[in-house]
C-alpha cells in the first residue's frame, strides 16, 4: 500500500511539474516578461495547493482506492492539452490551471498511509511516501531533454500514458484499511471543524515554509540559475534536479529523526539550516563551490523539515481528521511555493538581482524556527500523542 501510494504521488507530481523546466523555452516562444514566466510556472502550484483542501476531505470519506485513480485520470486531460493544443500565454495558463489537479494527490496519500501504520512508525512511513515529490525531479531531468530529442509534445504524451497505466494499477491493487475511521458529517462541516482548530493553522505555517521552499526552488531554480549565473538551460535543469533529489531523499530522514526524537527539535534545527545557507546565497558568492554547497544545504534542510512537519501532524491530529487537516496543511505548503517565484521575478525585474528574495527567505525561516521553538513546542507538550 505504501509503495503504490508513493508511486501515485510521484507520477502525478511528474505531471504537475511539466511546465517549470520549459519556462525559459516558453519565455522565448511567447515573448514573456520575467513576471509572466513566473506566473506561468506558478499557476499549477497554487491550483494544486488549494485543490488539496476538498480532495483531503473527500479522501476521509471516499478513501484512496477511489481517489487516486480518479485524480490520475483527470490529470491526463490537461497534460494532453498542453502537449498538443496550447499555443499562447492564455492557453498555457488555462492548461496549467487544470494541471494543478496533479498536485492534489498529496492530500490523498497522507491519510491513507497514516491509517496503515501505528503512531511510532508514521514519521518514517510518511517520509517514505513523501519521496513521491521526487516526481518533480523526473520532470526536471527529462522534460527538456525529451522535448529536444524526440519532439515538444513527447514528454506530455509519455506522462499521459503513465498516468493511465497507474490509474488502472491503483484501482486493482490499492485497498483502504477496512477499519479506518471515517469522519462524520458533510465535507463542508469537516472542513469547517479542521479550520477552527488552532493546530491546523500552526502546522500550515510550518509546512508553508518547509514544503513551500522546496516547491519554490524546484519551479524557479532553473530560471534563477539561467539569469544569475548564465547557465545553459539543460545544465540549469540538471542542477535543479540534483537539488530536488537531495530534498526528496532527506524527507524520510526527517520522518525517521522525528520518530526517534521530538519533531519540534528536528524542525527548529531544519529551519536554522535553511536560514544560514540562504544568507550565504544572498551575498552573491560564486556558484562553484560556495553557492552550490549553500543550495545543497538548503535542499537537505527543507527535505528534513517537510518530513518532520507531517510526523508532527500524525502526533497532534486524530486519525479521522488527518485527511481534512492534511488538505489544509498541504494547501498552505503549495501556497508557500506560489509566492516566492513571483517575488523573485519582481526582484530581478526591478533590481536586476535576487538579493532581496533570499533575505526574505532568511527572515521567514528564522521566524518559523522561533515559532516552532515557542508556540508549537507548548502545543506538542500539551497534546503529546493525540493521534495515538
């Protein structure tokens, strides 16, 4: 069950991230400004993020066996549209809007995996599931190269075929836990209850910084490396894939550390490990070796942080509400990834460099660390194992 959920997460995230490696190419083809280019790659992020709210609540009711195949099949439509029909900024924005559906599967997999594992193993299990966000690395590695080698529509056709195959396999193999708790009431009532819980908002902020930082770099780092260091697009895409792979690999580590130690302590260290490298990058050091090491440090810290946040969700949220809370928290994470590319685009358009953007990241990560060490720590001590 864990393997199938992780595979579904990876495949749909591969689809979700198809536009970002093509950002520089589309900028030339469509004569886009830096802000328009940022908007183009950010639209799927915000739609996929907000879509997690209803999808998470639906998963609490319908289960993952229905939701995973349905979302995979629905994502095929915008993938094929973008590969064959879109030919203008408006067309790509419309396709990107519906492509955001692929980013909602996170809210399906978290409650599903959570239900199959006992509390003391959920951190690692959810971290392993989180490896599926490496679908963005698959896109970063392959999209530009396949488009150049075979044709511009081939990456989209390939992803569409993989989505159909996965939907069929998921329908045949996935099974919801028979005794999983089902939240009572309508979807709107469950969402209202989740939104009224202070812990939902606290976790949302933490995930907005951790996962939002990962998403922001995965979609905007190719543009940043191209503009700031004048790298070739393929080189920039491969370096971005390395960033993504390291962050993905560290997510289970964050979950494992949270199982062994307190998630709060892991998060405080992770946010500090984001702020320091971001400060280094803000000063404009050469890419090799200083900036490269700084980016790798940020990738590792963001990966650990994303794993630790959902280990904290498993401890603080009762099982029947994990889907609805995950939807809100996951939406906040995606929204956290929506705004930084826009800020980076504006900063570069006005100042001609990215210093301001990285200084804002330093301030945000520092604030998240302080919030975790104070407010969240007190909450965790009051409710040490609500999900148990």
